[in-house]
C-alpha cells in the first residue's frame, strides 16, 4: 500500500474533459509540442490538496484519505488517514531520500533512493510525483523529436526510439494500443529487449486532447527493467482549480506484479509557503 503512494499521490468538482473529435487534422510532433507548451501555463511552487485514494495491489484493495503538500523541486509530504480520521502514516519524499512514520506500529524509516528500493521494491521519484499532481507530460523533452499519430480522437506523441523498441514496449504493456500491430514472437522480443538494455531504452508516449492540448495520459515503458508506468488524467477541474487534475488513475506493472490506484482530488491550494513537518518521536524504533 505504502510503496504505491511513495511513487504517486495526487472532491469532485469542475468539469470533465471535452468530447474528443474523431476526425483530426494531421500535425507534426513539433507543432503539437508547441501548442502543449502554450497550454501548460501553471507552474506553481506550492501545492496542497486532499485526496481520496483507492488502491488495488493484485486483488487486495484498500481505500483511505490523504493530505498532500508539495514544494516544487524540494519535497513532497503525505499524511495518510483512514476512515476514523486518525493519521496512521506520514511520508516525506525529497530529491534523494524518503522518510516514513508508521504510527500503527511506532516505527520509522529513513533511507536514500537505493535503500528505499531495496526495502519496498520501488524507487520514489519526486519529479515524477510532482509532475503527475500537476497533470503535465511527465518526462517530455521539448528539444527532442517525437513521432506524431492519432488515436481514438486524440493526438499521440511517441519518443523516437527505434520502431522495434516501441513495438516491444507495446507487447510488455498491460494494454496494447498500436493500430494494425502484430505482437512480436517470444524469441524476437527477447532479442529486442537485450538490444534495448544496451541502449538503456525507455519509450515515452503522450496522449493529447485536441482542443485544449492538455495531456490526458502518459505511458513510460522501461524496456531494460520490463516496467511500465501508466498515468491517466481522467478529469480536470475548472478555472477555480487552475484546470489541474482532480481524478488520476495510475497503473504500475512489472513481471508478476500489477498495482493500480485511483486518486480523487479536492481542495487544491497553490499558496505558500508550506510547513512539511516531520519529527520522529523518541519511542519509535527503526523498521526491521
């Protein structure tokens, strides 16, 4: 439960995304990115919100409430509160460390990224976390070249890895969406993944709404580690929420493991400064 929150955390008010048009004019990747950059005008330093979170860890489901505070490029603070309204866990993620309080068992954890991955099996990424909260195109590099396509009434940008790497990314992802695509054979897929490891290949894909040019979905496939992160901004708020996401669905997958979470956001506040309080009580002991 905690490991998913470490990577991503982000009631319902505002308006749903506009209806998507099926017949879209062709646009180059450069032109789409240009329009995306014009639409991406919100870059707050501070972010505070409430969240209802539902998590499915391979058949085991849990729901809880959380308070999220974030200071851009500095830290993110998460307080987890179940139905009774009593805080049971607190997490502080910085650029290179994770701190956690388990208030149910009077325990704490302190560690860098490597130690956190060894302990929980996942490595937190502050930048990814903060970009997801703001509904941005996670990992997009405007200086790079991207393939442009159209799918289900949206524009799709794909990083310009070799075509067989993109096919491999599709084959190992939970959903296969490339039109008119045939899956690779097992042996060819293995050879492709070996070559991808030599290049440390990561495939990025972005789905872009054609009216506002805001991102609706981000998929990141790490071919070396056979891992996929799929972030979908299912609903954005209105002008009072600065058009930020208020409904986010996140899916993480790797061989033999699938985790998903649905986050419904409310009470978004972009004012600061913020206090990210984190103090370890004297009676607490290190997590085993």
